[in-house]
């Protein structure tokens, strides 16, 4: 619906209503992300960006999900490298 409104108003400068992102600071992912900042800042940044894109997808607000594929592949590669190191 958002895309249709955007296409219909492509010449109009009216903005869609602003959205709010709510973060649960006690969620295990958020807690681990906070701890990861000091260990691997790049991985923490990628994970935070992925969490943000996940929220946009869940809300139907991400126009092109292909933009996150490279970052998602990097995160998967990192997680598999960690899993292999534990073996």
C-alpha cells in the first residue's frame, strides 16, 4: 500500500507519516549486540543495520530488500566461521 501511495504521489512532495522504531533493551539480541560493540565493532554495526532492515521488512517499509543481501551474506559467513572454529 505504501508503494502504491508513493507511486500515485510521485509528483507530490507530501511525506508519508513518520514511523517509530521501538527497541526492547532486554531482548537477547540487543544485549548481545551491545556486548559485541567492544569485541568486533564492524560485526556489531552490520548486525545493527540488519536488525533495522528486518524491522523495515516486518513493517512493510523496505522498498528494495536486495540492498541488504551483501550484508546478510557477510553476517552468515561470520557466523559460520565462528561455528567452524568451535568444532
